[in-house]
């Protein structure tokens, strides 16, 4: 057997320790697959004395990351330090030293992937990032290789475990957002500053990457329309459930004749769809492709070992490609770099989707006529309209409306007009509704 | 761009036409991914004059398969003719001519894969077979590459669309097996001779392949314990549903300390599991892996374009690997050929699982005591025991029993003894119950 490939690691935190533990525990299994061993020879850590969750015997520990990226014995650098500034600098240094790179850093790829891949191409090295999206689910590989025959039409994913845990608890147990968020923080699912998760930024990083490998477009994080889950209230979760829907936080990328939709927001999904039943911290991505039709990929979206699983799978891929000429490797973004598409990204106003609306009105004759007249004027066709029972304490009655697919700009115009009506007592709640067919 | 790679096809039936249509329709998309075009230059068909479901312009049609496998311009041979004898002969000839091979033929791989892969290794060519299992779902790639970091613990799949269609209709609509089978035949889901599907042979072919790439064992079709769905009656589907379970036809491969379980049979699955809700002709495979945990892969398990999607994805992979030295390609069975495991396959008597039993007894005092005494004597622990209402027309009462996990041999011993009891009026119905945790 060939000698083991030496790997240098930047960061031995949760994911780094997970990857190291897997490489140690499954060393035989991995060598049986890859045809040679893979071992971490050097790791950069901030605190050299800190206790680690993995066995560090055989590793040189250093506090100097440049030692890792320039180590002549190291063939592959694992970037697991997080953040974007230092990570970018070190990844580019590693590439300049002719190292291949494996990273789990979604923000790094979403923001700087175009630059990183260009540099890697110039230097003839590979940069792999399966762990950056949906933890251990091999979704990048599925899109980039498994579905290579297809024109991808759209994809939709539950790609933030923290947000999905919160929505699942709200939906299944009728709990409040704030209470569940506190529990998620206690359980370690959510950070002390949970804004990246609950405001959708984390999902937008991942969607940026998914869209690029699905459609062969450059990474365009700044063009993703991003809404979080902080506006979702228990009452909408309950009404959605009554109507046969569950609310999930989705990342959606869709190719239309006029451009690409890139959007992250909560959405009602029919309960009968598998993805509506992806609960807790699990992730799933549905892909609609022209030849295959719909396929779905489900698994743990975070955690030391699930993410480590994706990191080590990338290592095995890179080890196999060490002797491949760069032109014959799978391109970083699935499509040859000179064949990326410049299809424009649509603004949210240009998106077509269905909607759930909750409108609070005074219980007077003619209210429904006023509301439906405005919808008709904006060419919005209504699928269902349900007047709920009046809350004894409230002066107003909630009306729930489900619409057919319509242009978002029309919808906003209608809502503005309806909110002007005297009988409408508060701001209208609007949640998109996706049938995912 | 490099010149297009020429492919020779054996068989332009459903899957062949599907693959050809995809290669034509998505030619640009595929070239943008692969870095070069892929085109079918020659195809062997039985009837040269038959109308085809794909555009045959640019293809030489021949009735002589040897012309395809020996064509000097052809780099890759697509074997889509089905059957095992001629297919084996032609695939080996293609390999001997230095051609790479892509096949959708599960029976061929399950029966002759070991020989084919050995020959391919000797000749330094690749044989790809993603389309042989679960249609267009990239499950072979997921197991072989996406989960390469993991020791796979078990996998369980709904991998026969016809059988799943029948069970879904029985479960959702209370329809009879025979009636649904006839409809499946009318819809083209089931063959005129449906025995391969309903007796589990097709699923056993696929399970054989899945187990090999999951555990790195040789293909051992003859060791798969195979039961079909012909013994499932509407009454058991209904009782299972009342108890919160759905009956699915599963292929299960599990690594235990004493050996490998390889079994295809119907099973009760808790309704809350995603795979219990995989309906109609769709397929899904759950994989439990040591680092990743559970992941699931779902999609269309059959059909011209879904299967063609997997065939063409394999073509793209092979095209990319044309210049790779053979030692660095992904091994055919995921593990290096000299590192396959000789872990023994367990007989069904050695398997541990839970059970659902339906026992018809005379409604007399002491019956339950007799039955439970026998279970206790065979070390079988009971999870639930439910006496159903007596059928007015019948002299007997059905008792439904759910057991905890137990060795199958013990269970058979207990059943034989219980069937000897005077109060037991008919053969006991036994269906395995899988919690898939």
C-alpha cells in the first residue's frame, strides 16, 4: 500500500475534533476504501494546552497557522477554523503552496468562493467543501455528480438545524419562539448570538453554494433574498396546521425563464410532503431535475461527527484525485469554470409563489367583499378564505387567506391597499406557501 | 474543448431511449459539466425498423452486438439489454476490447459482478452501475463516496417500486392485492410476469449490490433471504395501521458482531418514520453510519428518464476518469479489491428482529395464558397484545401480538408450539417489525 497522506488542520474545535476522531477510529475502513491511509500530521490551535476531544498523539500542535499551510509534508489542508478574513488568507496561502484544501466553512465559500476557486484552478489544486452545506448529507456530491445528467429546475432545503428545531417545537408542542430559542441555546443547538441561524444568514450561505453547483452560476450571496423565522408566531403555526400545512424555514433556488430565484424564508408546506416532516435539527434538500424528477436527501445537518463525515469524505475524494490531471477533476462548482452561466438573479418582487395571509378586520358586513375586490384588481386568485372565530378579548376577527401563485409585487400592492382599509385593524401577516411540485 | 466521447449502446428499449434522449436534450448542460460532449455513435437493436422513443440521427444502428463492443471509436459501452447470459458475454467482450462499461442491469451485477469487476480490474477499465439500484437515486455514489468516512452499520431500502405501489394502494385505500397488481400491470409498473417484483427477487438483486458497496463484501446474491409481498393481506395492513405502523417491502443489510444480515421481506415500520411515508413507485434507502448517523435518499426508482439519469451520470463519471490511472479510481465495490471482507452472511434463523403476529384462537378462558407461557419459555418478550373483536361469521378471535427483538429461531420454535395448541384455529401470520433506529 502507498504511504499515508499527511493532512494539516487549521482548528481542532468541534468539527476538527470530529474529523480527527473519525480518521483515527475508522482508519482501517478508510484505508480499505482510499487505498492508502490518511493522517493528520500537524494542527494549528489557539490554545496549545487545552484538552481536546480527539487523540492528538502523532500530531504536531502549533499556534502558528502558517506552519500548517507551508509544511512540506502536508498534501491537504483542512480549514476548520471558521470566520472569513483569516480563513481566506490562510486558504489562499495553502493553495499558493500547492496544497489541496478541504473546508467546512460556508461563509468563506459563499463570500470568497469565486476568488478561492480561481486561485485553485490557476495552481491546479482541488478545494472541497461538502461539509459546508447540510452537515454530513452528501448533497454537494449528489448535485455535482449524481445528477450530472440533468438540467436542475429547482431545489428547496431545510438547511438550518437550529431554525428547524425551533419551528418543529413550535409546531408539535405549541411552544413559543422565545422559550424554544432559550432551550436550543441550552442544548447547544443555537449559539449565544443566534442571529445567524434565526435571521436566515446561515441558510443563505448554504443556499448560495447549493445554487452555484446546481445551476453553474457564480457564488452570489449578496443577491439572496433572506428572511428569518423571528416573525413566525404560534398562531400562524396553529392555523397552518389546521389547514394541513407545516411551516418550515426553506432555502429555495429556482431557474425560471426570466432568471434565477434565490430566497430564504419561512414557508407553508403541505403536511403530506416528506420535507414537511423533517423535524428537529435534521436537514433535507429536495431537488427537482428534468430527467430524474424529484429526489430528496436527508440527514443530520450539524454536529462534530456528521460534519466530520463530510470533511473526511472530501479528504478521500481529494486523495484519489492527487494524481488526476486538474482538467479531469470534477469542477469546483460542478460546471467548467469557463462555462458558468450569467443568468440574472431575480429580485423578490419578481418571484411567483402562493401565499398565506392573516388579516385582522372588524366584524362588519362587506369586509370580505372589500378584501376580495382588491385581490381581484391585483390579479390575485384566492384558493381558500376562512374567517376564524372572534377572539372574545379582541375587537377584530382574523381572516386566513390562501392564494394561488402570483407575482410578489402584485401581492405587495394588494396588501398595501388592504392595510389602508378602515376595517383592517393591524398589519397583515404574510407567509409564502410552497407546494414543491 | 476536447472532442466528444463516443458511446456504443446495447439496447435502445425504455432505459436506452431514456439515456439517449437525455444525452441529446441536455447536451449543452452535460458538456458544461464534463468539459466535453458525450454522444451515442452506435447502437445495437433487435429490430432495425422499429420506431424509437429517441432521435437516432447520428447513430449507426446494427443488429450485431459485437460490432458495438469492438467498435474502435467507442470508448464506453452502455449495456442496457437486460438478461444475464448474453449481457455477461458482451460486457466481458467489451472489457477485453478495453472499453469502459456502464450498465443498468442489476441481475447481471448481482450474479456476475465479481467476475466482471475482476476482469475490468485486469484490463484497467471502469464498470459503473448506479442505475442498477433505485433508479435515478444516486445511492451507489452516496455509499461509495459520500459516506466514505463511515463504518456503515446498516441500511434499509424500499427498492422495488412495483411492490411499493401495491402496498401503498392496499394501505391507503384498503384495496386487495390481486386487484392492485392488475392495475399495476395496466399502468406499466408491473411486468406481465410480475414474479420478480412481487416475490422479492428484484429487490434481492439490488440489496446484494447495496450490501457490497456498503460493507466491502463480495456480491453474494445466493445468500440473501428473500420473501415477497404475496403473503400480505389487507387485514394485516389494516391492523398495522391501527397500531401506528405501515407495511413496506424492505431490503435490509446489517453488520452485526456475528456476521452480516442480508434479507428482503415485508416489515411493519412506525408511521412516524420518513421511509414509512415513501409511497407509490418511489424508492428510498436509509443508511445508518457510525459518524453520520442516519441519512435517507429518496427518488424515482424506475422509469426511462430517472434510470437514464443514473446511466448518464455514470457516463460523465467515466468520461472524467478516462485519463485517471486505474488505481486511483473509486473501486467498483467501494473498497480496494484486495481489501474485501469475508464476514459471513447470517442465515435468517440467526437474525434478531421484532415481530408482528396474528393468531386466530377460539374464544376460551386460558388461551392468552397458554400463548404467553410459550413465548416466555422461548425467551420472547411481548411489547403489546391486543385481542380484536370476534368476526361474527368466524368461530375464532384474532389476537395481535407485537414482540421485542428476538432471535428468529426462537420465534419459529415458539410459533410451532403455539400452532400445536388445540385452541389455535389456523396458521399464524408473522411479519417482521423494524424500528430502524
